C-alpha cells in the first residue's frame, strides 16, 4: 500500500509540473512537534526550601494544541509544581517550582520535566538539583569567665542551624573542674530557638586556676559543634578597707584654715562602719574630721585644719587612723606646711652716715618679705632736718625687687650736728617696718688754690708750686688745668689730678714765645664741688743773644774730630778747638739769637757721622747741657738670674744697656751701660709657641745703683722679695687707617731711661694693643711710662711713611693715642757733586708737627759717611715753609772732604716733630717728660742720586 501511494505521488508530481492549465505539484503538510528547555537547568535547595526554573515551550509543524507539563522520576521527598501546568494557544512558558521536603536525601539528583500534547511526541528536559548537607554551630557570648570561690557565673550560649536543619540541638559541657557544676537552661534548644545559658557554680573548695570548658552542641543527622569558655576560679577576697587623703598636702599661712577629703575604699565584701581619728597636730593647730564614723554606705569624710598665729612656721604630718569590726586598721597622712604670716622687714647697709654740708651721702636699703607677701612696698624717711632731702632709687619695691639706695642730699647751709632719722617701709595688709638712721653733718667741704709766680725766658722753663688748701674734711681728687697762656707758652701740671695738697706746674716757652707779663688761670675741678680758680702771675723775657756756651762730650766713643759753630742764619762757620782729655769741652758764643752747630764723629769700623743743628741760642745751650746726660761714658757688667724656668726669658736693662738670657741658662753680660747712678729693671717672660706671643709675668726694679765697670750685678731673683707681678694695659690707637700699628712701652725712672719693653702680644695686634710695665705701687714720683705707637705703610725696614705718637704717664692704664697725619713728602734736590755731593730739602710746616724737623742722608756701605741736618721751628722764624741744605764745609778749618757723602745713590729720611717742649737738635733731650706729656712725629724715606 505504501508503494502504491508513492507511485501515485510521483505521477501526481509529474503531471502538476507542466505548464498551461495544469495545477502543478502537491506539497505534503509539516509534521507537528514540540520541544522544552529549562533556564536555569540546575539549582540548589536545602530541606524545606524551594528553587525555580523557567520551562520554555517550542511548537513546530504548526502545532497549536494544549501541552501538559509534568515531572517524573522525582527523588524521594522532592515535589514539582507548574504555573501554569498546561500551555495552550500561544502560551510558551511556565514556572516550575521544585520543593525539597525535610526527608529529602542530601546530595545531587535529577528532576525530569516533560511536555506532552495530543498528536505530538512528548518532549522532556532534565534539571540538576543539589540538596546541601544540614549543619549546626555553637558560640559563647564570652570566651572567658571569672568566678570567685563560693559564687557562680553565667555565660550566654548561642546555637545556629544551616542547610535546612530544624530539629532540637542538645548542649553539654566537658572539662569542668572538680568543685564546679555546669548546667544549661535549656539543655536542649528546640527548633525555632537559638539561645541557652550555661551556669557555672563554683564551690568554696574549688581550686583557684584557669580551666578550659568545652561546650558541645549535637543534633540528629548532623555533626557536633563545639565552643570553648575558659573559667578562671578566683580565690575569695578578704574583707578590708583602705584610706586616702585628697589633697594629701596642705599649705597655709599661720592663722588660716584648710580642708582635705578622706576616702574609705571597702574591699572583700566588707560593708561595716569605719571609725576615724586624727593625731599629730602641733600647738596652735586643730584638726577635726566629720563625720567621725563612716556608715556602711558612706565613703568620705572631711578633715578641717585650723591654725592660729601661735603655730610655728614649718612642716607637720597629721595621721588619720581608721578602724572597723573584723578588718585590719588602716591609716593615711596629710602633710601640712605652715608659712609665716605676711610681713616685711627692713635693714640698712649702714645705720650711721656722715657727710659734710653741701655733699650727698648714700646707704643701701634691703627689704625682707615674709609669709608670701608680694605686694608693693613704699619707702620713706622721717625726721629730715631743713635743707636735707631724701631720694630712694627705687622709691617703691615691687615684686622680686628687694633693694634700694637711699641718697640724702645735704644743703650747704645745713648746720653741723647729728640728726636722728627713721626709714620706714609700708605695704597694704602688713605692718610697717622701720630702721633707725643717724646722720652726722660736718662743715661744708671745699678747697682753695694758690700758685707761685713764674718768670721765663724765650726757649726756657720755669716751675710754679700749687698749694691745695682743703676744708671740711674734703679728701676727693682735684683735677688741675691752666688756661690763659700767651703764645708760645705751655704748661704741664704734675700730677694733673691729685688727692694730695700740692702739685707742680712746669711752664715752657718756645724761642719765639710772646714776651712780657701775663696772668694765667689755674682751675680746679672736683666731683660735687664748684670749680675753684686762682691766678698765676708770670712773665716771658726775650732770649739772650747767645752768651758763653760750653758743649761737653763725656763719652769717649762720641768725641768729635771736628766741631764748628755759626751765629745767625748766614754767618761764617768757625772751627772750635776743645779743651780737656777725659772729656772734651767746646766753648763758644752764639750771637743774634739763633745759630748752628756742626760736628763730625768717626764710627768704629769706618765711616764718619756728620751732624748739623740749626737752633736758637737757648736751644743750643740746652743741647750742650744734654750731651752728657744723653750720652754718658759706657761700661760692661755681668750677672745672673734665678727662678727662670726653661724656655722662659729674662730681659735686663741697666742704664741704657740691655741683655737677655733664656732658661735653663742663668748668666748674662750687658754692654753699653751708662756710668753713674742709674736703675735696674728686669722682666721675665714666656713665649706661646702656637701664637708666637711673648708675655712677661714677673719684674724686678732696683733703684739707685752704680756698679763698677766689669763688676757683677747681684743676683736677680724673679720670685724674691724685690720682684713683683707685671702690670699691663690696653692702648687704643686711632687714626691709623690701613697702616700697620705697633705699640712699644718704656719705663723712665727718676734716674733716667731704664728700658724698653717690646713684648708683642700677637693676639692683641690691631687698633687696641696690650703693653706691659711697672705696677703703680712700685713707682715713685718722677717715674713715667712712655707708650710709643708706630704706624707704617709697610714693614719697619721698607716703610716709606711712618707716624709716631707717644704719651707719658706714671700709672700704666688703658688709654687712647691719636696718630697725626702722614708727613707731607719734602722736595729734595741735588745742589752739587763737588767737593762732595750736597742736597737741599724743602717743605711746608704741618700744624701737627710744628716744632722741628730732621733730614738724614745715608748710603749703603757700613764704611760710608752719614749726614744729619736738623732745625727748630724757632730757628726758621716760624714761617710757613722750610728749607734745609747740606752746607759746604770744604773751606772750614779742620774739615775733611773725605767725610762727605759719596757720589752714589743716597737714602733720604725726613722727620717732623710736634708737641716737643724746647726742641733740641736730636729731637730727644728736650721732650717734655712729665705726667700727661705727649708728642707726635712723622717721617718719610726715599732715595736720591747726585
């Protein structure tokens, strides 16, 4: 039959495939089909839970019939429901809910979902279902619990269920120590509940310690769960109490009160009463406690400490004792510091003051504060007589200020006598303090001056004696100064300031000083007194025309081989023949008020020194007298020192001669010592090898000695009774500019030049330098320190410009020296080369150097001759300019042209002087060596060729 149908179908198809009116081939209708799919195709559901999946229907072949959904081959305890269960019409999906019952087996299972309809084949899809295994858990609210012997404690227990477990959970405890009982309420946690409580009852006999207790939760069909609670069994506490005080330290002033709180801390279950008592209060102090008994619920009491003014200041300890029934007694302490009551005290540095009318007097005032008083204190004086005023500095003492100075100003009209005074101190809240003060007033202090008259000659000196008449007990220092002097006259007061009753004024007149009578004014200045003046009468006579002058040479080494003089400024040079053998005396007259002296002195080793001096007649006379003072005969001495450490140096000066010895050596030889009375000065010094500074520490001054030539000087002991600590002072040099400065000190004794101290402290080089000398206590009247400062534009050998300033003072003290300006360079020209080279120098006088000048000509060879030509300002007629020419002595009897300069390069040095009293030819002998005296000089060097 099927074959026939097929053949028929083929015939039908062949016939219908033609054209024209043929109907064509016949197509069979599609076969109806259905198919289902799941999304998701797998899921998990615990017991008692559900899971869902979407069932999607696919219709094919035009199928539109109703489709019924069903589940087959379900695991035990699993059910499936569909919504909707039948898909009709156009409905293509439904929700399948898979429910897992409480009896369902845990694990993986397959749920088969099928779709069926009329006329179509049934379709199906598989859903992979997972049923998880049920579990339980247990936890404790606290992992540790402390319980005291004889008591109990609880801890919360929580159970948990997962994956559908819903049955009761049983609780049990293991590891419970002896003497401890563990119970649970409830012991079985029913379904739907999760909480229980574990009670641990600890007997009094349970051993103290820590014990881990394991709590186990169990249920049907699930694994057990555990949790650990550590039980600490604590020993039962002993009933007790403790006491404390707050504050435990009290500070108060006598007469005041203070409180402290006592706290009782009960422990160990003690709840009884505590009785309190206080002891240790000194006289004048009362201590009470309230309440005296602390009831079972009371923990604090108040302690009141009250003092009177009778309690002694100091520190005290109060003891608070507490007792209770069945407990040990306890105590605590309260420290009480009692300060003195606020008060002030007053004391005077001196309770008795003495002064003269018109003079102030002072004393110190000291305040004492007591009892913490810190207020202002006002000072006052009671009982002041008329004419006396009081001033405090400060008048009010505030804060930490405890000292003031009381100055009583006594008027000049206050009568002499004794006056009782009272000094008071007052402040708010304290009693005033007083101190007695006795003031004794004597007659007014003062002084008067008298001075003797003086008569001078141009170029000469004279002295006036000053008498200081002191009254009223005045003993202060009086500074003296002279004013109103005529032109060319100066005055030096020695001492310039004195606490004695006399002084000397040395008047000096230059060769050009104004002549005639004059009246000078002497002014005295003293602290606290009005200036006092007196007149000094005087006169200046004209310089003599010359007169007989005897120029004596005492030093054999300086005997001239030729000596000549000139009267006036253009007279003929005349050779003078000397007399004497051990000394050489040249006698001559100078007419016209001015003149010149020239002499030639041969040098040991070769060469001749020629000196030409142009001075006034008086200046020539002074220079003649000074020759044997400045240039005595010489001698050689030997000696030794002791207490000279190794590497220390002793410098010895005797009469212009000097020597040094360095330890460990002790002996020395000293040449060029002046004959006649002189002084010895020796200084011991050490040199710092790091700074190269040389510092003296000990000195010896031996006066009025005249050791024979070739003899030995007695031992110089630097730690002996005649030794002393060396004095030092800082000198400040001003106006040095960029020049190098060196300061040198010398000591001039009453017997003449004693020694120069050239110790250099390299750490003090600069504008301020340290010099050394003799302490004031070791000096006598007539002693002077000469401090000389050099400022040069290069080193001492190469400087083209050098300035000098010197000052003379008996006491070596810090002072300032002001350098003058640099010397204006002179004009030096060559006059002639025959019969020997001669030169002329000219320049202008500078105000700072207006007393004299010197021009020196030297040549390099040690056998070469040297020429020095000097002139005083007075010789030049006090004009604005000067000119000095090397004279031609070739026609003067006895002069040898071999003493002239050689025809070669010549060094020229020019020096000008200022502040020199009665300038002498060598610029030395007539310097005013007196207290406060000073001079300035400046020089320049250069070269010239004939």
